[in-house]
C-alpha cells in the first residue's frame, strides 16, 4: 500500500476544549496508507496508545504485513497523532502563536472527547463521507469508542484492551507515574527547560508503567532472578533501559498531560450514564480483552460488551499482559478478520 507519513493539517480557525481553553491554531500530524475511493467511503481510522505516533505501520506492524488486515489495497487507512503529544501535533512544547513561546504548563488537560473532536478535523478536511472501521488499543481503544459514539460516519468499531471509563485502579497507576515525574528536581509547576527536562522522573514513571504493561508470568519467565551485574538483577537493568529509552523520544509534560487525558475517559459523563449512551450505539463493535492484562482487567471489556446491543466479546490469550495488543498480531488479525466477515454478513453474535 502507498504510504504517506507525517502529513500536516493546520486548523487555523481556532479550537475550543471542553474546559473552554482556546487554541488559535491546532496542528495535527497524520499518516495514511492506500488511496481514498471516489466516494470517500473506504476509510479505516487507527488510534494510537499513550506514547504512540501516527506511523501505525511501525507499532501495528503485524496488521500491515503479508496477510495483515490492513494489507488490503482497497482500504484507505489513517492514523492521527493526538494533540498533547510530542510527535508533530500541537503539544506542550509547541509554540503558542499568540505569545511566541512554548505552551508549557499552560497547555490544558484535553479530554478524550477533545482529542477525538480534534482528530475529526482531519477527517473533515479530507472530506471523508464514511468510516468503515475505527480501531485502537489502550488509549487508542478509548478514542475508538468515543469516535463511534460521536461520529455518525462510523460503521463499526474495534475496542481493544480498554473499557467504557478509566477506573480507579488505572487512575491510581497514572497518578503514581505523575508523582514520580513531579519528584524530579528539574520539574517545575510553572515552566521547565525543554532542553533539560525531568528525565529521571520520566524514567521512573516508565518503569512503573512497564510493570503494568506485562504480566508477572512473563517477567518471571524472561528474567527470573538472574543477575546482570554484580549488584543488579537483570529485571532491574531492563527497567532502567526502558526508562532511559523513553527519555530519548518523549517529553515528560506530554506524558503528564496524556495520562491526565486518559483519566477523563468516561463515556457516560454528562450523558446520563454509561448504560444510556452505550445502549444507543447500534453499530457492530468488537470488544477484545487480554486474558493476562493487569492494567485493564478483562472484566472491564466484558462489562463494556454487555452494555452494547450489537457487540461481540473476544479474548486474546497471551502471557504478555496489556502489551499483547502490540505483540499478538496473529490473534488480533484473526479476530479482526472474523469481525469484518460478520459485518459483511450483517450479523453480530454475542
């Protein structure tokens, strides 16, 4: 498929968030694969997770390779980098055109609804008429569900490793990670030097996150009690490596703001409750849980599927925990192919 990576759309007529913050200009980075058909109806939208970016063929690689669901030449696939990130869309390190300085801490907490509303600007710009499928895992699953609820162009959705709201367990994990960043001496509540960011705090936050992204079984099998150096367990070395690695590619304030965005996720907020809004969603929805997921346990996906009138629930069996949606591509491809087959036959089986 023809790939066009890291394209830019500038929304210059202003964008207002749920809390009333107004961006004079909103930049959105997006990547596409394939070509739009004449009717502009052959569209699949992929939503990325917390520290992801618009090049979905990199982190969702198994879905784009031979026999992958997105290898279909008839599709036009698009992935849009979330605002608040540091991969091309407007984020905390972006310059506010009204002040000539970086937004920094003035960058607001965007709700998942704000994020999806912003991304819809790109779809409107491309004059998309119909979206065959929206899909995402983790934070991407939250976006896919929100888009399915708010965008009438969506014909089907696949929500993976996410629920109908961010529960206290996940909010607590996010807050603990933010506390690690706040504890870094280079963190400031007013402004920090983007050339000298609080990377030690970000590294600690990432280490915490990595413990929730995988399962105990996988850690035990991979590392055991092996010693890498005289005074360090192999698992300790691995977590330190992951912490240093995230600092090379991600901004701590973006990490804070995006985890805060995830905490806003609740499809029932201000809409009469989850039951009311989900029962009104009539399109087919694939809800997939991961059997070993510690971060978003499968009861969250099971509950979501039960509240949707036209959903199927499936499980990914894997020792890799939450990260399995980025690893178990054979299973994920099989689930998506089954789901699209069901959609094509106009029926969904609980």
